[in-house]
């Protein structure tokens, strides 16, 4: 079977997206503007933050595409890759809405222990990523950690206490789309749509999938889910008078008076 990058989206990404939109979970119907705003912000952040990293990785030859699989590029990045930034974010965000995470503020969320531990863990992973960059076969692994983990440090520094308090809600929201996108990525590699260069990867495979690819989908889905739930939590904290500032005020105005549920 010969599929282009755009064919891949038509077969593996658009169907679950359309299904989620068709079913429209109750939380999404009631949340309305708040959740749509959070999702829109995450889509914009995904495109802006991922584009330069992805462009560099392609130019570096960390992965490449099969002949005839890519028709349009913007810079070094295929159009299908830009669509992946957007579609994965939307699919994961819609899947999260099924879990009915109702952001609420509790003074325990300001506990320093989970916030400090999260920041230190993320910064440690960032340092490990920078070290892997100096090892040829560890370059892809290091690039993922060095790219994603500084954002983890920011997220946990702000709302680590809330993420710990609500972990039972967001863990399954991360787990399912990570497994799905890792599985279809494995299919895409087997079909030759793209190839992970062995020279810059560890060579460790999990069910035939390079471990770096599985890690990529895990960290990106964590960034998406944590970003969305922390957005709602910040609005709840703002309503409770526990947090203020121009950015939070602007987020509150963007969400209007629509409740999360």
C-alpha cells in the first residue's frame, strides 16, 4: 500500500477526530467557550513552538520521508506535518473533554512540594536531554527532552499541586491518545511514509516502534492535556481571587462567563 502523508491523515487521524466531533461529549457542549479557548491556545502554541524544532530536526536528517509521500513543504516541513501539529492537539483535547475534569481551586494547590519537585524533575530531564545531544545515537532522544521539558518545568511551577491533586482525571486522557498515535506512527513507518534515521536514534524498539517516537507522543500529549487543564484551573483560581495579573485577566475575559461544565 502506498500512502502519502496527506493520505495518512485521511485514513488514521481524521476518522477519530470526526467521531469525537460527532459524538460531542456533554462536557464540551456545556463548557463551550472556555474549553474551546483553551484548545485554540494549545493549537497555536503547538504550531509556534514545534515549527522551528521540527524544521531543524528535518534539516539535521533525524527523520525523512519516502519518495512521493510529500507534495507540499513550507520550509523543510511538509504540509502534513503542520496538520499533525494541529490535528493531534485537537484529537487529544477532545478526548480529554470526555473525562469531565472540572477545574476548581483549592489552597492546597499552592503547596510547594509538588511544584518544586516537578520543576526540579523537569529541569533534570532537560539537562539529561542536553547531554544526550552530544551523543550521536542519542541525538533524537536528547532533542525531545531538551525541547519539551522546559515547558514541563513551567507547567509544574505554576500548577504542580493541582496536577498532583487531579492525576486520576488526566492520566487516562494522556494514555489513550498516546497509545493510538504511537500505533499509527508505527504503521506509517512500516509503510515508508517516513523513516527514523538510525544514525541519530538509540535503535531501541518497542513493538517495532523507535522508543523516541513513543516518547514524542507521550510528551506532546502531556503538554496538551496539562496546558488545557491548567488553563481552566487558572480561571478557577482567578474567580476565587487567588491569582491575578494581566495574563490571567486576559484569559478570563477570553473565556467570558461560561463555566467549564
